[in-house]
C-alpha cells in the first residue's frame, strides 16, 4: 500500500475538474483497441482533466500463461515477411520491451506528464515479477509518471484563489477475483473499499467492466461539551474503469473472453467530474467537494 504525496490542483471555486480512470489496456494483444485508447487520451471533458491508470497496461504474459497465443499478438510486434523481396524482417526487441516502449510513445503523444496522477500495476504485470522486471514501473519510468504499486491512496490537494484548501482522496487498486457477471464485481469491490477509510472515490480495474456507483454512508456525531447529537449522510463514489480489450476475436481463433465464457464488455474509460464550493457546515464556512457528473 502506498500513500502518495499530494497532487496539487489550483482552480476557481465552482470550476469543474475531471478524473479519467482507465486501465486494462493489454497493449500487446491484437484485441486491444488502440484507436479507442487514443480517442480517450485525446478527449478532455473539461480543461482541468487528470488521468489515473488502474493497471494491466501491458499484456505481460508469455508461453507459460494459459491465455498466451502467438495469434493474439499485434502484427507490428512480430517478425514480418515480404513475399516480393523474399525477406524476413525480424523483431528488433523482445516483445515486452517493444510493448512498453510503443505504449509509452502513444501516451506521450497525446498527454502531458503533469496530467497524470499515477499508475498502479496489475496481475499481468506481476506475472513477470519472477523474471526480475516490473512492467508498470518501467512504463512509469519512461513516461516520468508516478508509480503507485498495486494499490494506493492518492490525495488531491485543491486550492482556490480565496485561500480555501480541500482534499479529495482517491483509493485506487487494480482489483482481484474472477466472476463473469457485473454484480459480482460491484458487490465485492464495494465490500473491499468499505475496509479502507476516509477516501472519496475508489477506482478498480481487473474485471474489465465499466460502471460508476455512488454509495451513501451515514455517520453519528456527538459533541462532548454541548451534548449535541446529530446524524450526517455523505456519499462516496466507487467505479470500475473499463478495458480496451475486445471480447470478440473477429476470426477463427478464440480470445480470452470466448475461452473463459465472459460476457461482452463495454470498451473505453470512465470519467467523473467534481468541483469545490464554500458551504456553511456546523456554523462554519468550509470548502467542500461536490460531485457534478458521475
């Protein structure tokens, strides 16, 4: 678990801020929708848009893995044969090196380092840890982005011109478990996030699903000096950040979804919007975070 350094955001009161959560790119795979990824990296719902990655950017697997198939690798990463010239053009680099470098070029082309809150690693990346390489960390090194381990707390420190300061706390975790139905992922991630306190939004990947859920919590309060008692309702947001890996093989060879019996998944990432406003709470004006669009 990593508790990251605060990420500073300066904005006007009421100005919308967007967080784009994306993950499960699986860049090496022929089923990874690179065009959709580029569109999501280029699109900013508001000027102040920030990205965070929930892991499995790399396919990160080899012949020892049950889902590995040479037929499911993008042709640009494989040796090519020119029939006219009768010439074989070999792969210039090992597959995993080529995959990380190509993905880093795509991200660099369409985003800036200062727009990224960070990346967590995924189970596909960790498959290669036994070989002595951390693919997520290597990606972050090439991009000059923050590496957040497998799960992390990421505080956003938000400042306004009037001197107000507030914090939006992100809890991000790649995710875990099987399950082919959306409800299984939603329930298990809500239960998991409830074990970690004081976050405002929890982001998960791994299951390749895409949803945003606002969950209400009720807390009792008691003032020892005055004897005053009150109950406050507040909400947290839990989301699963989608995937770029298609569930249709578009050919005669089955892909991971068809082998595993997974239902079709919506492609692309999620984004949530919020702002900060001054509100009177318990007789004191405070700068608080308000969700705008979930």
